[in-house]
C-alpha cells in the first residue's frame, strides 16, 4: 500500500469517527496514551475538508475550529496500525449535546449589570483563594465565592429575561477517571448542573446555564490539580508506595476528597437558599428546565456508585479537601452512565 493509500485509509476512518460524533478535541483526549497525536493531528487536518454532509453541523463546526494546520508526518507502520486499531474501535458518542453549545455567552449579555458584577466578584474570589498560602483564608474565599454563586443563581432565576440551557464538554484525564468524575459531580450538583460520561475515557458533558457551566469547569480544573498534588505528597502516600497499595490508596483518596468538597460547597450555599425562600419557586423552575433538557438529550442513563476500599487513603483525602486552596483560574478548563454521588 502506498503512502497516499495509507493517508486515504486514515482519513476515511476519521470521517467515520466524525459521523459517530467525535470532535478533534475528544479524539486527542481519547488517544492521548497511544503516542500517535502528531500523526493524528496531521490526518485530522486533511480529513476536515472531506467531512460529508451527513456529519452533524455542530460536529463539523468543531472540526473546523479544532484542526489548525499540521506539518506532514512520516508515519511508521507501527504508529499507523496503532492509530487504525484505535479508530476502528471508537464507540458512538452523542453529538446532540453540542447543539446547545453555540454562542454560550449570549445569555450573559442580557443580564443586568448587577449580575455581571457578581460574576466578576466570583472570579476574583476564586483567584484569591488559589493564590493565598493560608488554608483558613482560602476556605473563607471559596465559601464566599460559593455563597455569591448561589445568590447569583437566585437573582438570575428571577430576572425577567429568557435564559437558555447550554452544554459544555469537560475532559477528565486518566488515570482514575471514574473517581475524578465524582469531584466534577460534587461541584456541579451545587450549581444546578447535570453531568454525564460520554465515554469511559473521560469525555464528559455538563448541562446547565452558561455562567454555571463556566464556574463548574474552572472550579474543577483547580481542585483536580490540588487533589493530585495532595495525593502525591500526603504523609501516608509514601507508606502506600512501600506496601504496594498505591492504587487503592489513590482511588480512595480521590473519592473522599470529592465527597468532602461536595459537603463544603453545600454548606456554603445552604444559608443563601434559605435566606431567599421567596425566590425558591423561580429557582426550582430554572433547575427543572436543566433537568428536562438533560432528560431530552440523554433519555437512557444509569448511575454508577464507586466505593472506597483503603481507609488510609480515604482519611487523607478528606483531610486534604478541608485544607485545599479552592478556586478557578485562567486555565479553566463511556455506555452512557450518569455519574452519581
């Protein structure tokens, strides 16, 4: 087979991947461990101009914006066959979530200045929490940010201006994708955002209002980094390495960390919800709109439960969550299984 034939075959596989709902960003994430990314980028650059009209418009849009020019690659037969094997095994990935993602900031442009000011304050608080070296100060900042976010949600729910439910894909890196997804869900459920795993490799879809999706994404990006840092450097991590229990220690650590984060955020928002009881019905309506959209997009879902099995890891994860420097920053951020708490 000639080099041209190799390229043609690879392009055909990528065109089929687009038909299955795969975007370039999702493909890069899914194939990150295969050592084929330079070759993949080059082939995707070639394939994007050949996508058929049968590919959903929202998927074609992502191929257009996520495939910049890539240098020609001299692919070895090993790399090609690895790439082909992975592309042939790609599962169907829903693209309906992308249909709501266009123009995600349009709703925010319609908000009163008071709500926009609240969003800027939330961002400032998250950045302060990220930068402070003092644990108690960081916890204070995150509680203020969470409370302000809850107040913003209540205020936005009562604004006489239509808001539209949006979606945002979030990519969770391996290893421990399932455990990390619990952290994403712990943050999301305190903002009226729903989460579903589109693939077992960490391609997630979040459903909610634009400002909430951005808040969840930024918060998750920050807390995931901190969780991994604490996990590697916790006092009992070395003990786990010496006893050969590192994997169970880390899984339990992340599970406990996510659970404790959920409790901290819930306590920070509870008082705000109680204080605005008069607006409760409006807030319920907006949350119901998110739930309805989620059910329409994903009518068949199931929940998976993950259990911690290492007591030392669980204790360290809970302790570390209480001392995390919470907050977002500028890096922001498979079968269908709805990730449960």
